[in-house]
């Protein structure tokens, strides 16, 4: 038996995965494709629909990331050995259930487990039941009840649409009147469509934010290095919330012991409970945390890699990601530790003028070929090949420049030196990614 197991394990470890499909078209998917491309196990990568950067490493197919039936047909026809899902919408809509029912291997949680991101009320109720530290909250589907609740409390209020809202469904209000207006817009005016049938109103927390990503097969947990996103559009954490304007990895204010403690208190109880309910979570789980004076609190769970966290974390990962994803997808995570580059990484996002509000598409991106330093990468997000053959903008977040450096400071300098080479008409980026931690913690 012992011998048989060993042989089996060995065989799995070196199993070829000729065809991989990556679903999505953002910077997160570009870095995933880039990382998968480094695996000696993989022959060919497809991306649906991909972008101009991904097209340099993978064959892009014109299938929308939310068109589950077409994706499944494509995967079956091309005999795809593993599908990796980047964005949350297809996961919440059940792409994993659909693929698995068709006998196709796929990396990501099922629809039931993806409720962790798909419904804030579901996630909050689970946390409350399990004693996971999170802001106190109430859920409402009527404006008058929400109003009555808030009269008894002091602002600021954090108001969240229950369902998916592309990172825009969280609003922080400083007065009662503003809060009631926001609740009315969400529940009655359906500002976020059906995602706003219910709202969660939360206590406002303060502290440093932290992102922790982890692999899990439903019982074993393997955390990745910590990272920090910068959600606001402009320098100094001003302006509207965005999908994320830049990230760095690792966070110098979180030790490995602290990271493990965070996982034990904020992730393990939820993973165990989902398992107990018969809806195990398999995939990548993202913990969005606030490091409050009374310890780490969960702001949200996401059911996929963070964007742009992935562009700061994955360039540091030395371990081949493909066996990891296979083990997770097969519900048998055997890898016990990950190997990391000792260097730090910073990813700075270039966005279109106007983002996260309305923006124009189709502007030429100049200077991409000038970024060629060792350990500096351009991960495309909203880009496509224009009719002139040049790469043009095609989304709010256009690209991220990720730079490795011996220290966070060096990574910061290298990232900014490189992004200055790139010009997008009207494009902007924050000039202070990682700056606060560099100043506060006086780290190299
Ligand atoms: P979420 O999508 O739930 O992570 O919220 C988006 C952003 O809103 C977070 O990254 C925080 O910056 C902020 N946020 C969410 N919940 C709270 C809270 N309870 N207190 C303060 N800020 C919050
Ligand atoms: N960077 C935040 C997110 O991916 O949700």
C-alpha cells in the first residue's frame, strides 16, 4: 500500500497537462497565464477572452468569461485538462458545477461555496455564527427598517449591496441623511440591479488593510504571502473606491506566525463549516482584512485571486503553480509549503482617464517596448490590438507594472522608473503605492 501510494504521488507530480484554459481578461489573468506558462508540465494555454498581453503567451479565443455554456463546450472540444477561472462572476454563477457535471477538471469553488463572495449577507451570517471577527452588522431589504436601525447608531455607516457589484457596491457615509439616500438608491432605485435587493449595514472599522490569499482543497490550507492593495483612485487614499490601483507583497507588518494565526481565526472555521455542510470550498480564497486595534477583522471574502494583488504576489512565487492547482481541483492538496523569491514586489496600475467612472477606449499605449529591465513585468488588463497593429486601451484599468526589488524601496523605485516609460493619453496612476508602509515602518 505504502509503495503504491508513493508511485501514485510521483506520477501525479510529473503528470503532463497539455492544455490549460484561463478564463478572464484582466491583469490577474495575465499574471496567471504568465505563471502557468513557466510550468514545464504545460504545452498550450488558451485564454477566453484574454487581452493583448495574454495573446503573447496564450491563444486567445473569443468567448466571453461569463458565457459558461460556450466555455464548457470549448473545453470539451479542445480536450482541456484544466480550466482556471479568474473572475468571480462565472464562479458565483456556477461554472465549476457546470464543468464538473460534464467531467471537466476546473480550478475554483462551486456555486454554493462561491456564495462567500456572491452574497455579503451569507458571508456575514456565517462569520457571526462561527465567531469569526468581523464588523457588527444588520441586513435589510426595506428602507424604513434600515432607517430605523441607523437612527439609533452613530455614523459613519458602511453600506454594502448584498450581491456582486464589480467592487463598487460598498459605500461609506458620514451622515444619517446620506446613509438613508444611499440605501434608497440601492434597494428602491436598484443602483446595482438585483445585487441590491438587500443591503448589509456595518460598523465602520479603522486600521491597515491586508489581503491574504490561500489555496484550499476544502480541508487543507496553504497560505500565500501577504499583500496590501490600494483601493482608492488617487494619492493619499483619496477619491472613489476602485478595483485596486496597486499592491505590494509581502507586508512587512505581518510575520509568518501572525499570518498563520489570521488563517486559523478567519479562514479555517469557514472552510471547515462549508465542508461540514457538504459544500466544500476548493480553490483560491481571498481574505480581505482590516488590522484593527483589537486584531484582524474580515471585511470580505473573495472567491478568486485579488487584482492587482496577484500581480504583486505571483511574481514572487517560485513553486510551480500548475501542480498546486491540480491538487486543489482534485480535492487533494498535498503540497505543504511554497517557495518564495526573497525579493519584494510592487505592482502599480495605470488606469484610463475617468476610471472608476466612465472612460474612453481605443487610446494608443506608447512605450511598452521600453520596459525591459530584469524582474520588471508589464501585466496587461484592459488592452487589445488596434487596427494599426498597436496596442490600445480597452478598459478602466489598462495595465500594471510589477517590479521585483531587493527591498520594498527598491521594488518601488524600479516600478516607478518603468511605468514612467509608458504613456497612455489621459492615463493616470497613483504615485504612492507602498509609500505609507515605507514611511511608517522605516523598512528598506
Ligand atoms: P469590501 O468589498 O467589503 O472589501 O469593501 C471594499 C472596501 O470598503 C474595503 O476594502 C474597505 O476599504 C472598505 N470597507 C469595507 N467594509 C468596511 C468597514 N466595515 N469599515 C471600514 N471600511 C470598510
Ligand atoms: N483588489 C481587490 C479585489 O481583487 O477584489
